[in-house]
C-alpha cells in the first residue's frame, strides 16, 4: 500500500517522534545512498526557494535522480494540461512525487491520481506538513521536549499554512499553550480554534505581544503573504503590522527561540539575526535532514 504525506494529520504522534529520531540520524550522517537507482519528481507549480532546494538536496543526499518543474510556464500546464493528466504522466516516470501547488486540496487530489507516493510541499493556504515536521525538529532540538511549551504565533494566521499544520501537530503533545497575535483581518480561522477547544487546549488571542512576550518558549513569526490577497489595499494596511526587533527580546526567557518559515520581508528586523535566540536560518538547515527522514519513512527505507 502506497504511503502519502498530504496533511500533518496523516501521521500519528508516534510517527512524528519517529521522524524526529530519523532526522537526528540524518543530521549526524546526511549522505546515505538509500535511494540509489530511484527517480524523484519535484513539481513546483508555485515559487519556492527553501522548500524546493532543501527537498532536492535531501533527494540528492539520498542518492536519487531528480526530474521536475520549477517554473509552471515551462511545463505543459501552460498549454492547458490538467493536473490530473500531469500527475498521471509523471507517476509513470518517477518513484515518488514532491508537489507544491497554489490550490488548496491539489495535493490530496494528486495522491488519489498517482500510483506512486505523493508528498505535499504546500497547497495554497491549506497545509505544509514537511515544514511542520522540520519546525518540530527545530523545537525539540532547542527545547529538549515537545511538551509543556508556550507557543506564540505572530502575523498572518489566516492564510499561514505553516501555523495551521504546526498547531495541529503540537496539540498531540502534553499541555501546549498557544498565543495567537494577529490583526482582525488575519486571525486564526475558526475551525482551528474549534479544534483546540474540542481537545481542551488553552489558547489566547491578542492584537499586540510586546507586554506578554516574556512568557514565550517559541516565537513563530510569519510573513503577511501578498500573494494570498485579492485586494492590494488590504495587504498594504496589514503588511508591516508586526516587526520583531532585538530590543523586544531583552526580557524574554533564556530558552526562547524565534522561528520563521521564511522568506521574511520586514517582520523580523535584521538586528535580531545576531541574537542567540534567533533560530530561523538553522531551522531552514534542519529542513534537509527532516525531509531525508520523511522520504526514507515514506519509501520504507528506514
């Protein structure tokens, strides 16, 4: 039976922990030819730097060959080919498909069409499960645990697929507390708040966070995503609503780490970069090891 990773809920808590262990193993020894002789298709129908390059690095370090699309304009989709036909065709060539697509639900549809495993590398504002797993690996590396953490999520919580997936995964662990900091236009969607209420997990909503930042174990900053707005005026009103500066970190906990799925625009000032509490570039590096772990798990190599 083929295994896909489309939503973070496709995995159990035990599988999250298995991925964490495998990622640590790959960090210690990243070059393992487990996919020798295999072909992996990298299909990116939406711009990406870190996700695409870290996946392709992971695939290369595992010894596979990469075929793919980095620019939809250079593929037959620009001629009107349907996603159904593209996936049917590519699954004849590859042993695994990694796909990013701007439409919510596209990855689930691709998994239904494909006869080889599909990994969702982000579908619209819906899910980004591999980002979540690398975020969790970053958290466990810096905090030593996934339990009893106070997680601040800041910025675009409406369209931010990374915070949606992370919230659902971290809710499987002991006693998380979530603090959502967003303007009214970008608040966490109701379905995720309902999900937390049903599980009895505490969350709080704020417009500002300078007065409460000292309570955080993890500060997860997000970019206000211009590409998700149909109204450019609405985007201009909220694009710089939160900017984290180094001075704001003076009274934070010694263990606090600042995460960001990147790319950043203005939401983390460059004066934060030299602070030991900044972890977003190391977080991106962790993506290679985590994606090696995910691929080897899906392909049943470990």
